[in-house]
């Protein structure tokens, strides 16, 4: 079996061989015995695929025999009799894209307001996180910006809401998973 050619190739070669042997009996017509080809296709192994060529124009169509699974997101197990045991899946909410230039401007206003209001070391840390988020937004780093906004925490969200920086408040909420 190690020297056996892939099944798809063998099938295609048999079809070519059949069509070549029948060239003389076509009487000028390019028709092929559809029942024979259909029989070959129906007996293909599950998971086999083939392309179709008609009238010298390639049709970009592929047919799959057997089960077909397309997974666009996270999956633990896919397919017939698939199993997944003792796994941990972390779901991450997709959030809307942020206009980083608008966010950077609002974070500058938020930082100034937070600096005026800060009275504890924890609040100073939140001010620093907003400053880091502002710098990341100015550089165009969405991921880094969100990370720093998460560190800024609930106090930053409260101040952002109070002073009316709605883009900043929304970004902080998203970073906090709210």
C-alpha cells in the first residue's frame, strides 16, 4: 500500500483513460458517457474531491464527498465522533474598532481631569495608565491602548463619564468587559 498512488489521482487517471479510449466513437461530438462518470464519482471515498472542466472553460467549483466542516471561531472538537475533554476555553468578546485619534484627544482631557481629582496612590496609578493608553493610541496601537485602559479601571471610567468624554468612556467600558 505504501507505493499506491492517492485515490483522487487514480480516479482522475481512469476518467482520462476512459475519455481517451472513446475519442473515436464521439462522432464529432464532445459528449462523454455521463452515467459512467457519475458512477465513478459516486464511488469516490468520503473526503475525496474533484474539479470539473467543461467546454474548455474551467469551472471553479469543488465538490466534497462525505462530511464537510467549516469552523470560523473557536472549536474544541469538530467532525464525526470528535471528542474534547478536560479543556478550558477563554472567550474574548470582539469589540468595535476604536477611532484612535479621537480617543487619544479624549484621553488627554481625561488625564488632565484625573490629575486634578487624584488623591490616592491607586488613583495616581490610574492616571498613569490613562497616560500610557493615550501614548499607545497616538502610536496607533489598538491592543496596547485597550490593555492600558483596562488597567485604568473603574475610577477612570467614572471620571470619563462625569466630564463627558464618551469615546474614552466607551473604550474603558469595552476594555473592562462591560
